[in-house]
C-alpha cells in the first residue's frame, strides 16, 4: 500500500506538474484536535502550466478536486501554493 504522501503525489500527477514539493507537517501538530483523528497536515507547492489563466481560487479547486475524498479523514489540513512555470521563474 502506498504512503499518503505517495498517493497525494500520484493524484496530483494528472495536473502535469513541472514540480511538486510536498511537506508532511503532521508531527508539528501533535496534540491538535485534527491530528487526534488521524488526519495529516500537508503543504504542497505545485508548478504546472495547467494553472495558466486560472485565478488563485480556481487553482486551489483543481488541487482539492484531486484529493477531495481524503479530506478530512486522511488529510486534515492542506496549504497550497499553485503557480505557473512563468510565475515560478522557470
């Protein structure tokens, strides 16, 4: 069985990212009510041409749509930084 980090990466691959940086910050939230339920805390930085012409909310929705069934049980909190290659300086 794939780890949750591997599963998140695999699901985001459909957005054809140039890069995906995923940080599992769950250990920093030990004792937090959301952590007690087993849900992880993650930060994702994703660069993809798919985001071109999309506003911030639309970009976040594109990411959330790929992970929706993992929230709130396996993912309690998700911070998203979604940019185009141009915005990322590539």
